[in-house]
C-alpha cells in the first residue's frame, strides 16, 4: 500500500506540472491575444488546481505511511502554500471586475504555485523530471 501511494504521488506530479503549463499557455494566449476571460481559462485553471488538490491529498496520506525525514517539513510547507495560493488567487480571479485584473490574478494563481512546487520538490532533493 505504501509503495502504491508513493508511486501515485510521485507520478501525479507530471500531470500537475503539465496542467500548470497548459493553464499558463492558455492564460497567456488569452491575455495577450485579446480574448475575453472565458470557459477555457476557467477550466484549465480548475484542472490545475484540482490535480494539485489530489496531489496534496496523496502527499498527506503518504506522509502517514512512509518513513519520516526532516526535509519533508519544507516540502509539506511549500506544497500547502502552493495549494492555498492556487485556490485563493483562483477565487480572486473569478471575482475580479475587469478582464485585465482577472487575467493577472489567474496567471498568478498558476505561476506562484508552480514556483512553490519547484521549491517543494527541491526541498526533498528531487528533480522535477
């Protein structure tokens, strides 16, 4: 069971990163292409955040069944921050009054969590690939 959870958590990171890149590209195309913030932008952001939710949940479960080591503290803190930022800025983007502000907040809701994810992965001495 513990090995399966670890491999699921480890493998899901690729989907999270891919969803983040897809959301980033979609949002940049919309922002600089003059497209109004719409369904595609909401869906790509939601897919990224949803996969990140599952990743953090698997990570929390994995922490309870695998051996503990001190570097996990930094990893856990960075990942929980990434999740909080993604959700908080995603909500703020949906509530924004202008297209420009909506795109800016939505872009931050992807870029900042991706940076935190990179920091969290390197905190445990792993590479992204």
